[in-house]
C-alpha cells in the first residue's frame, strides 16, 4: 500500500494509475489500504495528485495500454467503464472477456496489443470478435496506431447507436 501511495505522489497521474492498476492486480493491496495511507499523509508533497490517481485505479486492467484507453474514455466524458467483462453464449459458455465497456448497452473497447501477431492468435481473435458481435455487442478494437481522436470518435459512434 505504501508503494502505491508513493507512486501516486511521485508520478504523473496517468503513469501512476497504470502502475497502481498493475500493482493492485498482482498483489493483495486494496484501494482502501492505499487511501488510508493517503489520509495519514495529509500535507505531503504530491498527495493531491495522488488522490486524483487513486480515484481512477482499477485492478481489472491487464496492461498499461488498457489503463490508458480507460482513462482516455473517462476524460472524453464517457461513464467509467467496467473492466474484464465476461461474455457468455446462449449455453452459458464463456466465449470472451472484453477489456472494458458498458455491459448495459453492450458496447466494449478492446486493446489489441502486439501479442496478437501470431497466425493462431489472429485467427482466434477474429472468431472471438464474430461471436461477440453475434451476441449483440459492438466491440471497438483499438491498436497503437489509433489516435486518441479516432478512438473517441469510434467509441462515440458505437455509444450513439446504443443510446
């Protein structure tokens, strides 16, 4: 918890959130523990920035890119998305876990990293995407080549189709 508080105090907000997301996912540290330490550190340099970062932490993020995607969407005015959304078919079989999104309107955003370059992963991801779409989801797939404006426009278009 002390390490998370220190990261939140010392790092820029987005960097701190990504690092604390990873720390929270990998350890048993809870946000409540970190917030308690932050409360005890009133007046400490960086504590105001730390509170901003801590409010954005989500242990569901599986990579710094997923964290940055989530933060981009929040700052663009979207409601805070749920992370790691399980999607089941009509038989109750898990067919996908979406990086983040809004289950109530079935809109998701998935960050597609470099691990998707193998032929097996590429084919598996195509089938997964088709299955998710058949269940009524709009799944916006994001890569490192997408600009922030393009991501926001694509997610907004999906959001508008559903709301």
